[in-house]
C-alpha cells in the first residue's frame, strides 16, 4: 500500500514537472508585425529572427550592412526621447527596404517603406532605447545603409525637462 501511495506521489510530481518545462520563456514569444506596402505580405519576427548589427546616434549614417534572408531582419539600436520626430532612411543602390521602429520591448511603433517618418511615443522623461528594424521585401541579398535623423520635437509628446 505504501509503495502505491509513494508511486502515485512521484508520478504526480513528474507530470507537474513536464507541464512546467513546456512553458517557453517570455522573450521568445514577442512578435512584431511588419506589413509590406503593395506586397500583400505581413511578416512577423521573434528575437531569434533578428540580428542587431550596431548602434546609431542621431544624424549618423551606418556603414554598409549586408542583408540576406537569414535571419530575416536586421536592426540598429538608437537612443531617443518621447516626442522626437525622426526620419529613418534605409538605402541601397538597387533595393527598397521595409522599415519598422520598435520600442525597447520590441513593440512596433511605426512601419513602412524607407524613408519612414515617425514621432516616438512618450514613455516618460528618460532616454530610451529604440530599434530600427529592416529587411529587403523579397529576402534577396542587398547592402543597406541606415540613418536616424531627428527633424524636430512634438511639443505635445515631449516631456518637459526637470533641469
């Protein structure tokens, strides 16, 4: 009788452990939808499908970035404040780029074909990390340069300085 009770207890623990181990980490469940204009395509990605290729300051132009279909997206990180009005330009000699801007949690803020104009939403007074995410619409190899240029500030979104 004791063996049956112990065996049932151990079986219950193992079943519970299997249930817990099948849960995926939260970071692999983040997805950003990027519709492609005039293509009838809506793609999505998870962090594993994105390669961060560097960081940019406002006004800086990246060196050429080689794009290939794997991983599906390339990204640059930049810092900005809510209310910053930006022009994001992703250029290639012979290709167009699908571009998205995402916040530090990879929530999409804007998407379109380069050049993309976007006003960063306000999440508070602190400087925040943002992502410029891009790809070639058909997954063909290309070389892109990226620029994040601040063109102004939206006074309705900008957080007043406490200085």
